[in-house]
C-alpha cells in the first residue's frame, strides 16, 4: 500500500516537473516569436517611475505583448535589467524578447534641430519654439528674461551660439540645447583665437566674434569669406569705417522696413558702421566656423572696397575710383554710394 502511494506521488511530481518544463519551453519560445498582430511601427513612451508591470500591461493594451505576466516575469527573473524611460519606436515585427532588450538598452527615438549659420538669437529661439517634442523652459519666456535664465554675463546674447545640428530626446529642455550651442561656440572661438594669424586689429576673441558675424552676413559665397575679411581688416587698420549694411539693419531692429534707405544709413545707432568708428559693440548674428576662420585668417591683398554683383558674388577694388566704376556697372539702379568709404569714414561722393 505504501509503495503504491509513493509511486503515485513520484508520478505526480514527475508530471508536474514535465509540465513546468513544457510551460517554460513554451514561454521561452513565445518570448522569441515575433508578434503577428502588429502590422505597423508604434511610438510608445515609458514614463519616469513606471513599474515593469505597468509597462507590460500597456504593451498588452497596444497589442505588442499577448501575455504580460509572462513578459513581466521574464524581465524580473531571467534578465532583471531596468527599463529606460523615454519615447520608443517599436518595430512592426518584433518578438517580446527583442522588445524587452530595446527598452532595457534605452534605444529611444532621437530628434534633431538645425540652426543655420548667420541667424540671430531671436531666430534660434523661434526655431526651438517649433520643436513639439522639446520642453519649452526658455522659449516660452520673454526674450528680455533669457540672459538671467541662462546666467549670461555678456552684454548681449547675440553671436554666442554655434549654428549646427543638435540631437535631443522627447522631453528635453530647449535651455539645454542653447547651453550646448553656447558651449560649442565658446570652444570653437577659443580654438580659432589660439590659431589666429599675426597682426590682426582685434583686442580680444570677442572682437573677432563681432567681425565673424559681419562676415557671415556679408558673404553670399563661402569662397569669398577670407577676401571679405581681408577688406574689413585692412579698413580697420587704415582707420576707415566699415560701412557695412548688415550692421545698420541690425541696429535698426524692428524699425527696419526691409528696404535700406539713405535715412536708415544716417540714423544713429551703436551698430551703424557708417557713423561709428571701428567695430560695433557686439555681434550681429551667430556665425559659423567658416566665418570665424575667415575673421582670424583674412586673405592678404590691397582691396578696400567691394560691391555685390547680384548673384551672390562681389567685385573687389583697391581704389575708390575702381570701386565707383564697379558700383556704376553693377548697381546702377541702386544707391551708388552704398559701399563708398574713405579714411576716418568720410563719405566720398
């Protein structure tokens, strides 16, 4: 009787063991089998503080995990690594195991924002406002508050942000992107300043940044940057006013109508280089690396003037007479005196 009972118990244990082994084998197979119900990719966000159980249930509701308890148990006992918060793009044909690995590795969706060379700080902020996945900690605030929020000690925010493409994740702050751009500008300017050419008319790297911003706004062709820089550097050395339109436009601010007039050229502002000597008090845009390099490595030559040809390029002249002829040829219908300059800024008719 006792032997018969022992045999029954052993058979029961064996059956349970085999059943458990079968269930385990089935579960492992299921974890590695792509979900047939999913026919398209899915954007899925894990919130900070969510438990594995909550995530498993939401994945089940989204049709990505048929057996959330098994998926949760596997994640807890077999591969107990934390799931990373963030926004994910889940492929259409992926297994529960691959899905788990994706969430454990934090393979979140990466976004990017691009700032073109030569735009203003205000335009930087406007671009950030258009990024729906960013947290707008800064761009939602008035511009006059930005210096304090960013803890800037510069006179102006203009010019201190490097134009480039920056990656970010959903929920990141626009402030962090601006701080990245500022750090990159500081580093780029510092490297360029250390490698600068000799005998430049700048007292500091900040002045070189001002010049780079002017070059950026004046240049239509990248191949002309160094040549335009050479003109401006020689004018500074010769005590000639820069007389460059972009500085006037920047100084006018909201008063600029879109068409630069003689009245505009005669309107006093700290940035009107037709009326002031030397460089304006700060940058007028955010220059790229090419403009920084040009400002610190200007082309040699004797040209002191240039006039736009209308196709993005310029004609460069060494004398005022040559320049006037070029103006007459290329800008007959425009104001011929636009680029005329002489020592001490005397306007020559």
